[in-house]
């Protein structure tokens, strides 16, 4: 690519052209003669020289007018110039004839006017303009006077030339908006009279007038005149609404009354106060009427439960206006008008001198009544007694307040209305430059757990001059973000569903600009650890319990303990080879067991189990199987050598099996448990027959076992070691006596 030398590049010069306006007023006394030209009068002697060739001559859009009362001429024009230096403007007056004096201003004079602007780098002359001073006469401002005034009108008058046109303007004293009448023709009369109607009673107004004559120039506005209309009785009753605030049981209710302040026209000027009277309505009784005079538009009253009659009347110095009446039942009501929430005020300055009010309606109130409209009230803090009102439809949640005074602070309130009831209002201070005069302060964290972070903050009156249209709080993590807009009626919030053991940043934002940043970390979540450790712990406990039960309960049921005869006292005695037999013997007399039957014959009663109860594996029989109680058995403590032996009966004795009983009442043969002792015991047991005339027979157990049917016709002597757990069964009617050792009698069971 070929690059051109810089000297070949075109040069572009940008010149800024500025439009400026100049106005120059000169009096006769300000003009001076030129020595070299007696036809010219100038403001500055330097203007007496002819126009230099280097100067510029341009056409100015210049207009001039002549004021007779001040004997002065004023010219004004607009000019575009690229000069940035300050210029000095002057006027040059010339005539066709020589003038003796520079007192050249009179209505019949014909003059040529030239304007000159001189600066350090420019010298510009306007094209001369010739005028007849009579044709550029500007009327003097009329003098305005007040003729009369009433409650809603004012009569004014002023003087003007005939055939002229005048205009009248007026406004309320503390406002900036003027109202202007149409052009008023004077006709042939020089004095003009005009009546301004539909004014507000007891209101101060400012008025002024201007007129135009044949020259076409409008006079300056006359001096402002102040006039105040008369005061009148209020012509309209206030629109009253109510709200019930219930307290604890047994305490009076709070009845809140609210009404819109009457505008100046309906109020008949000003409202000095409102008279509120209320009384309880009870059938067939007279209640006391309570009267209060208040200046506010919201009044709380303490009332009891029941029906109440309320009257509100506005009054001023002239008298009382119409009254508003309400009949209110103060019983507890389920349906209420919802309250106003999340109110905020933002400024539209400098585009428009106004404030935008926004709010929301509470949706968490059960059985809420629908809102028919909202009443918005605002009043200047410097004039709290004067308030303005605006009504907004119930479907809207915003309102615009126009014509807000700069530098003034306002208290703005919003009331939700349904018929004659209103909900809880909300108020906020605001100004045109800053909007809402509230800011967030002292943001901090007051609670943290595994999945939630709770934050609190406070609101304070704004101290800086920075306008903020909204505040918000953002809780930001690595992968998640939670944002909450803040409102003056909120003081705390809890962020939920957070991630445990995670680092977050709590950020306070003012119009998306960070103000405060607070680090916060959620708590550690022990649930996964517990969920993992709990099964392991339960498994360990289960294994421990099973291991313990396997040695106790399970072994008892599945492996029941079997008592060992070897370790019992009897077993040890039976296995003892060095035992000694007692020489003392005890005789069991069989006669003690004889009973007389139906035939009168005494027979020995042999107690035996029922044959159906005798089985090999049957446990020892209980006492319920015996025909004779053991308490009837009499044991002899001494040996009876010559026991009589009945001969008419035979006693058949059987040696039963020897049983060892465990805790489950299982029986076993003694020989099964002591196989080694069996042969030794048999050698010591023999059957001895007494040869001394006694019919005592000693029978050995092994012989009795071998021949169970042998009967004893006399007494039987039993060795102590084999009497244990013995049972004797009778098969024939034979009288027998048992000779037993004393130590083992308790173990003998005699059964029938």
C-alpha cells in the first residue's frame, strides 16, 4: 500500500460557530458628539472614526424600540461568530442634518442606527437601519390595581391607550405556574376592568398585566399585585375510611379513622381542624358522645366491642361544613384489606421534576378483601398542615407525583382502600434530588447452619447526596447466586437450600454497585458421615450381640446343658470306693400302709403309677398320680427285727430303673451313667436271709432286677446307695417292710 506524503494530505479545519445575543440600551445622556462629524452621536468616542477597511460589515437581525418614559432606545440582535474573545458592543446614531445636541430621542425624530462589536481579533459593523422613533415606541407597563374581591373572585383594573390589546396573568402565591387570560381589547376606553373568577377561597394570588399599542411592541409586565380571597364555610364533607386493629383479649380495640384532606375549593379556603365525635350504639340506652378536634387525617380511637356511630366534620373560622357519618361494627372480622408492602420512591429529575412511587400488596393475608383503589398522600416537611392527594386504581401499584419543588423533602404515604375500609399504609421520605431518603446500614450475618444463612440489616436516613434507585443483597458462591431486593419494611432474611461446607460472599449492592462484602461459610454436614458410620456400627453391635447370645441364650436353646452326675454330690458319693456304710438302720413298717377295704379286710396299699403313665422316656411322676399322700408314710427310726409278716398276701416288689433328673425332668437309668461302678456295686450287693426266726430278707438290687416277680414275704433290707430315686411297683397283694438308711429316706418314692 502506497503512503502519500503528509504534505499531499488535505487539511480539514473545523470551526465552531456560536450564536449569541446582544442587547444594548442607551439614553440621551449617554450619547457624545463627534468632533469631525456633527451628524453623528456615539456611545464611545472611538466609534467617531470611519469604518476601517479591515472591518467586516454584516447583516444583523436587529430590532429596536423607544421608551418615552425613560427617554431611551434599546436594540437587541443575534449573531453567529467563531470568535471566543469577549466583544464590546455599542450603538451609533446618525442624522441627515447636523445636530446641535445629542439629545436626539423624540417621537418625531428620524435616525439611522448602526451596531458595532469590537474584540481583540474582530471588528464587526452592522448594516445601518433607519427608523422613525414614533413607530418603535414601546408602551410603558400598565399600573394594575385591585377593585374588589370575594371568596372566589377578584376584580382588577389598569389604564392603557385606546385601541390597544392587553393580557392578564395570575397564580397562587406559593406556586410557579401562571394562568393567563385571552387578549383583552381596550376599545375606546383607556381604563380596563377585568374579573378573575373560580378562585379558591382564602387563597393568596399574584397578578400582572401587559399591553401592546399600534407599534406592535408589548409593554413589560406590570408590577405583581397580591390579593387574598375571602374565607368561606367548607362546602363538602370529608371521605372517611376506617381500619380495626385488634388487641389482646379484654383490652379495647383501636379504631383508625382516615380521610382525604379537602382541597382548597371544597374546604372553602382553609380547614382549621376536624371535629371527630363517636359514641356506642346500645338499644334502649343513652351513651356518652366523645368529641375530639384533630388536625391530622389519620386518628386512632380506643373503642370496645360493639356498634359505634362516628361523625367527622371540617370547620374553619367561618363555620362548620357538612358531616360524614359512619356506623361501624367492631366485632372481630375475618376479612381485612391487605396492607402495603415493599414501598420505594425514585426520582425522575432532571428529565421531569417528579417522583415515582412504587409498592406491592401483601398476598400472605388470608381472607383479604380486594383493593378498589389506592390513595397517595404527599406533604412537604416545611408545610406539614398542607397535603396533596392522588387516587390510583386498585390494579396499579405505582403513581407519579408531578411538580415537585427542588430542595424540598416530602413525606409520601400510600393507603389501600376497599369501600369504607383501608389497610395498613406505608410511608417514606423522599426528595427530588435524591429520591428515597433511606439507605441500608449495618448489614451482618446472625445465623448459619448447614443449608441456610440468616442476615439482618437496618435502615437509616440517607446521609449522602448520591441518588440510589434500589438496594439489594446477593449471596454468591462458586456455582450459585441468590439475590434479594431490599425494602424499608424488611429487616432480615434467610437464604435457604444452600450447599453445606461451602464458602459464600454476602454483598450489599446499591444500584448494582457493591457497597459491603462479608464472607460466610455454611456448616459441615455430618449426615453423610453418620449415614456411612451407622450401618457399620449397627453391624458391629449385631455381631457382638450374636456372639454373646451364642454363649448364653442360643447355647441354652440349641445346645441345652446336661447335668453331669459325675459332678453332683450323689454321683461323687456313688463313685467313692472308700465310702462307709452306716451301721444304724431305719425300718419302714409296712403295717403303716395297711387300710381296711370295703370287706373289712386290712390290706397293704401299694402305691403304683398308672400303666398308661409308665413309659421309658416319661419323667418322674408328680404327686397328683399317687393314690396315697407321702405324708401318710411313717418311717421307723429303729430296726425292727421281728416284724410280723402277713401270710395271706404276697408282696411283689420290683426294682425300677434308677433315674437322674435334670431341670427338664428327663430320666435316665443309673447304670447308663455309671458303667464302671455297676460291676463293683453288684459284688457288694447280695441277698441275705435271716436264720434267727426273723422273716427279714435282704435282697440285692441286681437280683431284684433279674427277677422282678420275686416277692418278699418278709421285710426287705435296702442298701443305702441303691435306695436313691427308687420306685416300687406292686403286682400282688403282699405285706412288706422296707429297711432303709436314714440319710436316703427322703429320696424314696412309695407309689401305689
